[in-house]
């Protein structure tokens, strides 16, 4: 069956698109069409033609079609960008097979068709005119867009404005606007009890479109959140808050919690991608949290912003996230000039497929802080991470030997435990962030050169660029086997920056060795290593970096 579509605007454009994908055939002329669908009055029609009239002002269109003896269905469309959650009000119609077929086509698109009396139509028109008038008066694009699908021509806009102004003016002082349920409630109520499988499918399609629009709206809000986070330089990815949100959601449903968790995790992931895209961030970085930690300070020094950061509770978590591709980069501490090698990081680098592509150094200064001004003798408890305690034992033993030491897993834990009789050890940066009073600065044992060195890691790429090489290797349990490896470096004049042994976790006495050498290894070096080692694993060739570019 051929249909001719006449009129402009979002509604008519959407209708043409749906008809192109249907069994209906679009006609290029009125004379050749079995049915005409129009949002304007067509004065050239003859009595043997049929029309679905979408012109909004029925006082004009219906008398015209009756006078011409044209078969018609006069509809007032309330279109919301998708047919699947729009309502079309049938003001008047004549019985005709072609018209009924077209109305069935609209139902299959998910449109809710309702018969209305003339007085109800007038209320709908008055409401739309009032909305358009208010939207124009206040320059509100949302209100204007709400009715723009009805307006194809400038004369209609003028008519709508005049009528809207009259409606607003005629409201009595004591009257209140009729309460209008939101579009979701209206549509779902209209399809509450589908009578057959076809209507059930229509309802599912409708709900799917509603879900889609809500997700799109959530993305709009996420972009607004990103703008606010940019103002405060706050990280986009805050896992504790996300976990709390998901828990609240799961507590409100009886659906499968595992699958529901996956759904909302994907929605949150999409939202974060939108936020990163809006702010021009192309790479994300995992660091040891919380905000205020030395890892956070190192990241700020390299990146200059917290927005791309994802805070983790352990270095293992950072390395696993990098390996899985959940973040692009990770920053992990590898060595401190007082504490030595960070053993958990060393073990994790051996057991995961990531690579080191840079290193950076941060000078560490510990401060003694509290909630209020205290004399040192008034302090009864000290809270801090074990490393900070170990690096400040000289000060503690000299001035705070009377105080009880309590270890915490993070800076934020120490802050939460503080009371009026306790103090904490943390960086000056963290103290300022949490609004604490600094009692003493630089209490670490090494007053100069208390430095933590960090590795910057990523997923395996195979790139070998830089002045330093880090690798693990194992040797046979026989005299001279370790020396044979070290001789390779010595004979080539390659200096070792670091040499560590770690239990191989196989048999007692079996060890894996870790070395850092001051040279990129050549193919010849690697061939010689293969001859004298049981295994070897290069985890990175790198340079010291001053900046980490994560922005587009």
C-alpha cells in the first residue's frame, strides 16, 4: 500500500524513516497514494482520498475535510522523540480499511492510541500552546522541544503563541495546574495489561526505549558531574562510592544480584567513559590510595591532576588492574631509601604480565599532625602506616616514647581514628587535605634524601626503550651459577643498580633473582643470559620520567 507523507519537523521525519523500513511504500505524489499522512492542511485533496490528519489545530482541519467529504482520521500527536513512548489522541475518524491499517502500523511501533472527546482535545491543545508560550517567554529549550514536533510552519508558531498567551492569561488566581503524571507513568499505565503476545512485545519495546532514554539522561548528568569534578580536581573513579551505590540498588530488587551488578557496573563504566571523554582524558592511572598518600603525591607530580586517578587499596590490585586493561597505567612504589625494596610489588611484578616503562622519584617528608594543638607529652597514641612509623623511629623514640603506636592501613584510616589525645604521621600534603594541624615537620630519620622510587607500569607492549633494564632470572642449584650470570654484566661493563633474591616458592633453598642494570640489553646479551639461566623475564626497559601525559 502506497502512502504519501507531507509536512516537516521531527515527527514527520521519524515517520518517514519508519515507513521506509516497513511494508508500506512511500509515494512521491498525492495522486498515486492510497493514503496521505500530513501535518498540514492540503487543499488540493479530492473526495476519493484518505488522510491521517496530524495538523494540531483541529478547528481548521476537521471542518475542511468534512466539507470536502474526505475520509480521515484526525489525530493530535504527543511525540517524545520515539514512537515507542508517544501517545496519539484520535479526535475524530471515519471507518476506512486503509486508515485502520495505518493505525495498526502505529500501534506496532509502540504508539499508544487513545480516543478523546473534543473537550479533552481542546485541553491538550491549550496545554501544548501554554507550554510553547512559556518556553518561548523564558527561552527554555526543554519546553519548546516538548511541542516543537507540532509546529511545521511559522504561522502555526504564531497561532500557538497567541493561544498560549490567552490560556495563561485566563488562569484564575485560585486555580492550580492539572497534575500531569510523568511520561513514564503515563505510558506504562496505558499498557499495564497487554491482552496478547503482540501487545506484550510492544510493551517490552516501549520499556526498552524508556531504559535507553534514561541511560542517555544518566550520561548527561555524568557529563555535568565531570565538569564539577574538574573544578575541584576530584578523581572520576571512586570505587568505594560506586560499591555503595550498587549495594543500595541491589537491596531494592529481588532480581539476580550477580546479573544486576553486572548491568549497573557497565552503566557506571559507560558514564565514566563519557566523563573522561568530555575532559579530554585518554589514559587512566591506578595508584595506591587514598588521596593524600605519597603515591597520590607522586601521581600529582607526574600528571598535575587527580581526575584520571583510580585509587586502590593494595599494590597487587594496581598491577592486576593494569594487566586486565582496566586502567592504562599504574604507579607503584618499588624502593625507599630507608625501608628498602617493596617486596609485595617485586613479587607481583614477577607473577603478572605487565611492563615497566618509566620510573620517578619522590622525596618523602613525614609530619606529626593532630586535630588540635598538643604538646608532645600530651600525645597518648600515634597512628600511621608501618612504613611511616619505621622511617620515623628516631623521632618517636626520642620525643614520643611514652605514646602507644597503632598501625593503620592507610592515611584516611589514621585520620578517622584521631581524637584530642592522639597524633598521626603523614605527609604535609595529606595534613592540609584533611584540615589537620602540623605539630612537627620532617620527623623522618633521614633528613635528606629520604626518597621513594616508583615504577610506572602498563600492559605488555614489547617495547624496549630506555637506559635501564629490570629483569628476573633463575639459575641451577650448583656452585658458580649466579656468578656466571653476573659475569655477563661485568664483562660488558654494565653496572648493577640493584640485586635482590626472592624465594622461588618451589623447594627450600631455591631462589629467583631480581636485578636492575644500567643499560638496555641487546640481543647478544639476551642470548648469553639464555645459556646460563634456568629462566629469565625482562619486566621493563625504561628511563626516569618527569611527566606522564594522560590527556588527548
